[in-house]
C-alpha cells in the first residue's frame, strides 16, 4: 500500500536503532539522506525515520560546536539540518510534538546569522540559515505550526532579522506576514516598537524603490498595518516617518500609468491607510492638498463601476477584496466631505458627485438584481452585499434625495440584509461580553459589521419620504428598530458592576476608569439612539393613525418612560436625553387613551422631561454693567455646545407638552409641583422687556396658559411671583387675560 513504510526505510530505521554510540548514529544519518533523496518517501516513511533518529539527537548536533579532528566545523549542523529539511516536508513530521516544542531551534539559527558581520557569514552558515527557513516554511503551512511559532514571538524575532538586514530577509518578512495574517492584532500587542521599526524600514524602501518590488511591498504593508490595532498605531506613530513615506510612495504609484496588477495592491494599501488615519492622511501635499484625496474617490468609483456594471455576482466576487477597499475609500471620504472641513470648489463638488453617483448607481443595479433573484445567497455573498450596503448607507445619509425610486426599490432587500447583520452582530457582542467557559465562541461571518447601525442616519431621511416610509412600515422595520434601540441603550447606559454586600463596608480606592474601547462603543451607541429616536419621531408625526393603533408604539412609550429617568442628564448624554424626552412626548400625545393616572413611571418621566426643558435657558445678568439693569435670556452653558441639535427638540418638546396638558389635564400636577411655572415667571421678570425671541416667547406663554387651563389654582401662585410684570414686559396678552381677566 502507498502509505506503508518503504522497505528501504525499514532497513534504515533498523540501522539507526541498532547504533550503540552517537558516532555510529551520526554515520547512519548519511544513509538516511541518501535514502530520502533516492526514494519517493511517503509521509509514514518520513515519520518513521524522524522518530527513529529522535529529535533530541538532531538538536545535540545543531547545538554542538565540537567536531572530530579533520572534520569541517559545520559538518554536524549541516547534516542535521539537511535531515530535518528532507523530513519536515510532510505534515506528520512538521506538526510532530517534538518539532513544535522546539521551533526555537530553527529561529535561533536564523537569528544567529543576523548577529554576525556580513564578512563572517560564510557559505556554510548561510546554507544552514537557508535550510532553517525551509523547515520554518514547512512548519508554518499547518495550523499547529503557526500556533507554535506565534507562541514563541516569531513576529518580534523576524522583525529583528529584517531590521538587521540579515541574510534572506524576504523569507523572514514572508514568515512574519503569514503569522500576522493568521493571528491579527495580538501579533503586535507586545511588539509596538518592532512594528514601527519595521514599518519605517519598509516605508523608506517603498518610497525610494522604483522596481517591481515597490508593488510587492503594497501587498506586504497592507496586512501588516491592517492587523495592528488602530489605537497602537495612532498612539505611537507621531514621531515615525512611515505614514508620510507611504503617502509619498502611494502618490507616486497612483499618479503613474499602471497595469491592473500594479494598481490594485496600491488601492488596497491606500484604503488601509484611510481606515487607520482617516481622510486627513491623504491631504499631505502642501502644493495641492486635495488632489490625492479626490483622486482616490475617482479611482475607487471607477473600479466599482468596472467590476459591477453588467456583471453577475459570481464575476463580481472575483474582485471582492479590491472592491471592499474601494467601498471603504468611498465610505470614509463621504463622511469626511460631509463634515465640511474640506473647502471644495464648485467644480470639484460636481465632479465628485458625478463619480459617486455613477458608483452607487452600479451598486443599486446589483442590489436590484439580487432582490428579485430566487436563489438564496450564500454566506460569502451576503458578506459582500453588506460591504456594498455599508458604503451605500454613507451616501444615502448625505444625499437624501439621490436616486429615490431606485433606493425605494431595493429597500426591503437592503434592510433584510441589514437586519440579519444586526442580529448577528448583537449575538456576537453579547457572547463576547458574557463570560462563559463552557461554550467556545463561534461567530457568524455576518457579525463583523452592523449594517443596520450604518443605515440608521439614512432611515431618518427615508421616513420623511412618503414612499420610503410606506416601505418601512410594510416590512415592519419599526419592530427591528425597537430591538436595536434596546440593544444600544444597554451599551450607552453603562452601569458599573454591583459591589457584593460583603465588600461594601470595606474601604475602596477610586473607581477604575472605563476602558477606551467601551467609551468608544458608548459614544457610537448614543449616536445610534439619536438616529432611531429621529426615525420614530418622523413616524409619529407623519403616521398618526398607525402609531395610535400600534401596540408596538405603546411598548416603545413604556420603554422611554421606564428608562429616561435612569439616564444622567450630563454633557455626554444631553442630546440622547433630549431625543428620548421628546419622543416620549410625541408618543404620549398619541397614546393618551392608554394612560393611567396611577402609573408612577409617567410621573418620573414627566419630571425628567421637565428638567430637560427647564434647564435649557437662563438669564445672563452680567450682560449689563448696571446692577439694576435687566439681563438677557441665554442658552445655558451645558446646552450651548449642542444647541444646534437641541434647539429644535426644545421647541418641539414645549409644543407637545402644551398639547398634552390639554388632552390629559392631570399631568399639569407634575409640572406645577416641580415649581417650573414659578421658575419661568422668575426668569421672565429678570429679562429686559422686548428682548425675548419671538419663538421662545410663544413657547413659554402657551405652556403657562395650558397649565392654567388645566389647573386654575396656579393663577394665585403666579400672581404672587409678579406675573403681571412679566406679562407687561413681554406682552403676554393671552397669559394676561387668563391671570387678570379682560
């Protein structure tokens, strides 16, 4: 049989095992070398030879510097390495426990060559290193081998080899990249200095080398950078030269005439640099700072059109990695442009818009084809669709009226995929944050990105459009949005772990800081909550009957009532707080038939909402130097920074609270008990007559009138607060009538 040990090998094994001394065993090794070369040894034969020789004997030969008189100094090491190279070519030997436990032997040989001067590195030594690399390349081919090399910090050691410009540095680089691609960010966690040293060397070569190696370096730099944690890169590269050198090298490549094989790796590396450093990295050219950035958008748009137009999905997936990079370039670039930090001329805006519209027209056509296809998508195909949707969502967030009919056509399919990715992402997040030693973590490939999170800002605009909103309601997207809201609330509303009762009486130091990763997740979830609230508010305003009759919106209202009072009304939460408060008012106004007076959650919610509305304005009594002069109404410092986002919410909140007081008069009790009405009069009395903005004037007057309509006992209270002065000073005609009659 083909997998049986060969007769010639059996003979060899017998000779080796019969050797009584190391000298006899060493002599037998020459027979092994001859047998392996002469015969086509199968894996079992090579394994038999390896086990007969025993690794500890080979290791002694490799470590020995003493040889018999008249022998070349490298004879033991040379024979030992030749044997290992011949035997390691099969999995049975390359993954043998003896090999995996001793991979350092091979690494030490490679490293020892780097410690010698080039003149001293004689031919025998270089041959030894070459054989060691061959063995390492066999070992790294297999999963167990990769793990063994990772565990002994082969990444750091190969960085050292490359930085010393030792023999066969490309072999070291190849080995390093293979391990980094397999194990990702953990490869660099203890190798930050090595990472920057290596990147500096490679970046200088990348900028200055104009041979084909320049393009090969693109394919090496991308995985090295892509698998290093962004935080490590951003926090340690301020004084490093490699980010600028890579910019210069990429600009050199992408502004030249190239064939596809040269251009594609450069686009992938450019995408990785944007992912790591943001779009600002592409603006380093002092003479023409925008040129490279705009060129990347055009290149990515062209590539997308070339690979998507008139192509079947199977054809498209051939260029999946390249297209992924192109979509990333567009996604980051659109977000950067939308921030208005880049001053684009009208011509540049038009050209960029045209390029982007062409790219996303191609995307929409592919999605349309998939949406009507009866063939279910495979996992790989779904992941690619998610890539397209991530980029498309960035475009739709900014271009709210772009290609509406085409967008509405694919919306059910797009949201089906977005929802699927959200549920996968949520499951992964929960499994990673709930410690369980019983079950190993397994991940759905769709969980790598949350497409629904990316789509949330676009949904705010889509719900304003009648046709888009109709699509959302038809597919019952609000049900998923409610789950999405609860998920992001659980992240944004972070609670410190409870201290066990037995530990509460013991002295404790300061509370540990919240990790940076969690703070980032909390900030992102706050943004998600704001978008979801906006979407729900649009539905409340534009689909009154649907909301009135939907049990889901009653559940949503209870969610707001129960959770808003738990949220700290601090700087980080203020915009979320305002959105939740106003959403609750819109829902309460439409669901008054379901409200019960003895529901304590309503009391707490109204108090929290009053606090949001009350704290927005104050009187600036320092605006005039005279101690007797009246002040100006100003937005409080806490609200000022976010007032662009909060201003409309404040007016909408005041308007809806006034409306609710008419529908549910007993809610006025909470406002009156809080002292807010008296506080408003106190504030108005201190404000210079005629200086109150018209819209603010109407908001306050309408609220006070509604409160009086709901509870006439308030009249006496407000009169004691000198409400007549406030009414005269600010011409509150309606309020004056209610307080003092005709």
